[in-house]
């Protein structure tokens, strides 16, 4: 199973086991549970046989185009990093999470992906980057939905929308990921090539990526 599929399955399992939590979130209109989901996802992946780390730090490459809000930061913090237990290599998968009301939340999600591209080359040990957006159900087509379709169709990336219902209503989970299988392709340059294709999809709809 790919790391991308592992994350999708883990999210579906959390939704099933913690159904009453999601019902509460939905009924109260509360969207302030991103940190809760971060811990639940890290714990679920650990129970699936992974070593996990929350807020894993990576040094920024100051020669890259960092946003002003990050200019004085030394490190980029990954929401959840995980890898198979007892693997001899040091390669990890990185997850960035966002919880929001609308599909427009994809703008800061892609900002997180952009942020990761500024990690120092010598510190790069990432084999996949997976962005997760949890939001109220997508009820109509917007420019962001069109962007997702274009990312999905592009050869440099994989995109999946994973839906789960809670009661009569629910949330949508949008998962966007970059993943490679060959060690020679697990480079920052390979990731940035994919990100460049994603950036073009956004630009075609006049949406700029803002690094968070």
C-alpha cells in the first residue's frame, strides 16, 4: 500500500471510530479541531506500524524565496511525519493538515506545500508529501474544484477526493499528494518539479499560492 493510500485509510478509520466527535463538530459549527486531528492521525498511523513525529522540524534554506512571515524562522515544522517501523533507511512521509469551512481552504493548503519546498537540500529526507484538507461538503463547482481536477489529470502528481458522511451530512476530505517509489527521485528538485505543475494549475485560475 502506498503512503498516500495509508493516509486516506487512516482518515477513514478515524472518521468511523470518532463519529460522535465529528457529529459534535458539525452540529456546533466548530472548525477549531485541526490540532486534535493532527494527534489522532499520528496515533492512528503509529497503531498501523509506523514511527510518527508531530511538528517535525526541518531547517529552512534561506536562499529560497521565503515569505515575510517566515523570514525570521529557522525551521519548517511538518504537522505529521511518519515511516515504517524498523526500516533501515531514513526516508519519511510528510503530512500537512488544514480544517476549514470551504474548498477555498485549498489556497493555504498549497501554501503549506510551497513552504516545504524551502527545506534545506542537505536536510531533505522526504519520500512523499501529503496535504489533507477537511471541510464542509463541497456543494457546488468553484474554481478550486476545477483546480483539483487539473492537478489530478497532471502526470507529475496524484490527487484524490475522499468523501465520508456523518449522519445525514458530513465533511469532505481532500487529499493531494506527491509520492515517488525510486530513491533517485526522492529529491527536493523532483518535488519542486511537481509543485511547479500545481502552481501552474492555480495560476490558470488567477489564484496565487501564499506560503504560510
